[in-house]
C-alpha cells in the first residue's frame, strides 16, 4: 500500500511537471513547506456552537491550557500553525472584564512549553453593557475603558506576542434614526487616534470590517474603504484586516486585496469561507480562495524577504455542528491547496495574454491552474519531506486524540 502511494505521488508530480514545469512545481512544494497560518484560541474552547440549538461539538477545551493542547496537536499534524491568536478577555482574564498581565505571561509560558507561540492579540470589545457600542459608544467612561484595554493589548502584543493587534468592533444599529451615524464614526475614529498615540511604534494594528451583524441597519466599519480611511488616520502602523465571511454575496474580495496591495497598505487575513454572511465556516479550497492566493503571491506579500511587507495570515472560524479539530485541520489543508495552485501559475504567459487582449485565453490559462490542477501529489510530497501525514484530517481521526479529550473533558 505504501509503495502504491509512493508511485501515485511520483506519477502525479510527473504530470504536474509536464504541464507546469519542474521549477514551478518545486517552488510550489517549497511554498507549502514554508506556509504558516495562525489558529484562533477560541475555536478550541466552549464558545459559539449552534446559534439556536445550544449544541456544542464534543470535547471543547475548558481552559487556556487545554486550548493550547489542541493547538499543539494541530501543529504536530500540520507543521504550519505555530502561532495561536488570543482574545484578551477570553484568555487573559479571570472576571471577563479586566485583563491580567500575569495571565498573559502564563499564556506565553504555556504556549512555549507546547512548542507554540502567542500570535495576534484581539481586544474583546463586545462585553456586557456595550449594547450602544464600544469605541463609538456615547458613554465616555465606557469608551475610555475600551481604549485602556486596547492599549494594554498592544503592550501584550509587544512584550509577549508578535507585535500584532487585530481590531473588530460590533458597533452599529438596528433601525434608521437609532444613532447619529456621523457621531458614531467620529467617536470611534477619535478613540483609535488616541490609542495610537500611546502604542509602541513596533506594534501593527489591523482594522477589521464587517458588512453587518449584529447591527442589521448600520455598522460603523462596514467595508474596506472605511477601514482604510481609519488606518490612514491612525498612521503608518495601522492597516486593514480582510475577513472572508464579512462580505455580501458576490463581492470580488480578491480585487479588494489587489487594491490594498497596490496602495502599499498593511494588510492581513482572517480566513474562513464565504458561504453565508458570517465567519463561522471552515475554509474550502474553492475558486475564490485560489484567486485570493493568486493576488497574495502576485503582490509578493507572502514570502517577501523584507518581512515588513508580508501579510499576517490567520484563521477565524467557530464550528457550530462540525468537529472543531476536523474543521481547523481542513482549513489548513484547504489553504495549502490554494497556495500550491497559485504558485503554479505562469505569470509571464498570463501577462502576454492580457497585453494581447486575449480574454478567454487568459481565463483558460488561469482556470488550468486555479480549477483543474490536481495538487494533491504536490502537497503529499511537501508533507512527506517533513515527516508529516499526507491526509491531515484522517491522521487526526486515527490518532485517538478525539476520544482522549472527550473522555477527559466530560
């Protein structure tokens, strides 16, 4: 069986080399091996689940140590998830109201003991009492509380993490006339400017946007343009965070990414799948995901020797019905599939078609890579060279880890 698999992989690689060239195939293998993406601590915990049923996938972590145990198991299988993004008041707080620096230090120690690192720090803006918003709230005391938390998050990111803070605000409204739209935006903008004046210049802050939810009439940061305007106001260490699930159906997200790269804007990604108007679903290796990676590769923001140009990549999802470990492993696998396809594209040949206005020839050339190329042998080769399992999810199923955590976490 192993011999048969080895032959299949070699035959598959030979077919890819015949079509796309040995150099591109080797570059794709190397890219998959270098690829790193952060996983969110909250995906492993007792958070989310079915929105209306209260169902929780089995074996959720009960504390940060168990979240990191699960993250370490994912990294053991993938070799691509060393960093774990964390939420300040979910991971570094006893009361869920104030962050505790000692708990943040402990989190770093727990992570390093498992071969992991603390990744992006996420302030927690949607606390009880924030029904009128966070940094856009008319309550000055509440705004100051969130300003202080954001500054502390930046300090944690500088001292214990990777100098990255990601900002998402639930601020919005349900009905026309409920809030003064201009005042809400101005309060949030002024709060962010105030924060940046007190943050170490080594720290990057990425502003996330979302079309709607929970506010169904208005959202203070509803689109990339608003996030871009705020980032410009905040200075050179601010940028835009793109989350797949935060767009209307049919939005050309890869065009947004291309624009941000062309403008030299600091950017980053929260990966999930654009099935619905939210960010809960695992990543799928679909056409749009490959198009996105094509822009990231073309824009030289993934493996740039000048690391300041590289976009940080993070997964943001929360399983409602599916096994969470299966979901996060599937997401990593899907991202690597998308990256591998994007690396195979002959950009020079595509440019010639574009310059000659050969519309369908350009489209077909793109489709040969983005849709039709079977990169499974390529991923298998990349993983085998690093002593990683070929099928990430199946390896997890066979590991017995799920049965172990379900028994221990009853």
